[in-house]
C-alpha cells in the first residue's frame, strides 16, 4: 500500500489549541489525529480528490468533530462489535453548539483562504460531467 500524498497548508488556532491543516491529494476523506507520530500539534487532514464543495464539507466535518471532542460531547455506544466512527454519539447543549460555531468561525477566517489556494494548486479532481 502506497503512502497518501499530503501537503501541509499551515497551522491555525482551533479553540484553545493549534492544529496543523493538511490536504491529501488522492483521497476524498478526512481525519483528525490528536497525537501524531511526529509529536507535534494535532493534525486535521482533508482529502481534496473531490469537488470543492465536498472538500469544504469534509473540512467542516473534521473541525466539528475535533471541537466536539474537545468540549467532551462525544460518547461511544457500548457494547459495540464494530469499533468504528459510526458508533460515536454527540450530545451537547445549545451553548456548546454555539461555542463550536465560534471556534470554527475563527479557524476558517484564518485558514480558508490558504485551504482554497491549496485546493486550487494540488487537487487533481476532474469533474466527469
């Protein structure tokens, strides 16, 4: 299995921590790694092998997941034999949802212009229509 092609976009504030944002050329998926192998700050990876609107949707998904974990709103359904992300449940108050929006708004203000440049430069997605 070959290693995914990734490029670092930059480091941005997400709530009370910094995260490194990466784009991945050969995937439409995303992920969050709170304890990366290199020992650095958390990493949010967004696949850009998709239309821009889907890449932004994946970015938002990963950012919300990161924030909602940070706000202690994620729970795992137990018992579960699947051990996959669909087992997670998020329960939050209206104020916690508002705080998540605020944290992500600050992040996007700084990161979205750089993300758009990285998408334009590195995405190999070709619309088949």
